[in-house]
């Protein structure tokens, strides 16, 4: 049993290496390549290429955990780059941008759900799925493209944080309603627990710097790595136990670490760990993607992709202008928010577990995996070519 798992892990990592090398050779983003690698070697269609069996890797539990860690460390490094002072420097603008993003994209999601005849509870899940951008995909792309220090990253990252915080509330409400037994008291208690936990993390990111400074003051890189990974994983795990987004928790842990004098060392020592688990995350999306199921929802998928790409562009451009950016940089904000990913899959999984009370969950699940794959590819490619698309002086 252990031998078989080890072989599958070896195939998975080799597939990632080959896909990444091919993407680099073609000067393309590795993210779609990693996802497509998972589709090719995974248990879903296509299962063969002539006489060659392509069913080489199954969604192992260890890969599932690795994918979870990928989200955690991508958000950890996002927090590392994004200080609390920078986040809260202009709270009114941040709220305005986040609210606009929610109203436009959640509203478009509800309209699409109504157009395709989804019942109201399924419609809420659908709107949540298409509303939220992928923190993991966007963060990876920001780093790869070198946008992290540009003015538009303030708007993009601020919007992502607003979305992640808001979706924690939305998930609490949907969970209480969909799984039953969720009266008003249950919903309020769940939201209050999440708010309290995140409040403690936010306070820790501001006032816990001296303690982290001493904790990380070790000479051996091995101990430094273990402290950083251990603390981050522990707090993210506790967040999940309490029903709070592990991604949001990891973000606040990253902001705390970012206030220390060890930022450069964290990048050098912990950065490879982030890259490894991020690759596993994108591979796992591909492993769980059934291409054949897309045929049943192709109309919904096509309409959803077009409508929500345009809505994210519109809300992003509005957000950029609200921050005082020029047209070119505002367009880059919209492009940077297009990818969807991990949270959309989490929301669809929640709907599936509540299939007894949420109608048409099979259709919703098929749509979501196809939607995430297409939007992650469109989003990363759009970010890759955004510089040439927005280089015209007329966009200034």
C-alpha cells in the first residue's frame, strides 16, 4: 500500500516538473500547466491515449492535505508582503472597493442563477462561487508577474482580503441554513466565533512582533523553517476547527511575520516550501476535474465565464479608479481579479454535502470544476499579457 502511494506521488511530482518545464519553455504561466497536468494523469477522462494508460494518480489524501497547505502558504506570503498599516491606511476606500466588487459580481451570479432556473438556496451557492476571486491563483500570479510592488496591487490585495473575510461570513450563514438546525442564534454564534478568532489574529499581527522576533532568532535554517511552518500550519488548522477560513488565518499570520526583521530570510528559506505546496494545490484541482461532466453544463459554463469575466473587469476598473489609479492600472486591477479557484471549490463541496436541502448540486459541482479550470487559465493568461494589452498611451 505504502509502495503504491509513493509511486503515485513520484508520478505526480514528475508530471508537475514536466508541465512546469514545458510552460517555462513556451514562456507561459505554470498555473494552467499544473492544472492540466492533473487532468491528464488523474482518474477522470481522458483515461487513455491510444494504448497508453493515463490513469496514473488518484486524489490521495496526502495530496489533498498538500493542496490545503498550498493555499495556506500562498496566503502566508501574501500577508508577508502586505502590512497591517498598508491594509488599513485607507479603510473607507477599501470598504468601497470591496462592497462594489461584491454587489456587482454577487449580483451577476444571482441573475445567472435565476436565468438558469436555480432554486433560491442553490442560487446563493452559485452566486458565492462566481463572486470570489482565487487568492491562491492571484497571489501566485502577482509574484510571478512582478506586480506585487505596483500601486494596483494595493487594490487587488485589499479586494482579496475583503472577499476572504466576507466569504467567511457567507459560508457560516450558508452552512447553518443548508445543513439544517441553523437558527438565527446558531448563525450569529458562528459569525461571532469567526470574528473573535480573526480579531485575535489581527491583534497578534500588530502586537506580537517582539515575540516572533525572538522565536525566529535561530541560526540554523532547519529550525527557522520548522518554526515558521509549524506556527503557520497550527494556526491555520485551528481556524478550520473553529469554522474560520484557513486562508484568512494564514494571511494574518503572514502579516505578523512580515513585521519582523526576517522577511528576506523567510522568502529564501520558506519560499521553496510555498512553491512545492502551491504546485500540489493546482495539480489537485486537475485531479478532481472531470472534463466529460462539462458537456452537461456547457451552456451555463460558457455564459458564466463570459458574464463573470466582464463583471470582474468592470468592478476592478471601478475599484482602481476609486483608488485614484489611471485607466491602464485600473484595467490591470480588473484583470488581476479574474481568476477563480480554491474558495469556489470549497463552496461547491459544501453544497454537495448538503444535497438533501440544496437542489441540483450535481450540476453545480460540474459547473464549478469547469469554471475554476477555465477562469484560472483565462485569468493567468490575461495577467501575463496585461502589460502589452494596457501599454497604449490612451489608457493613461
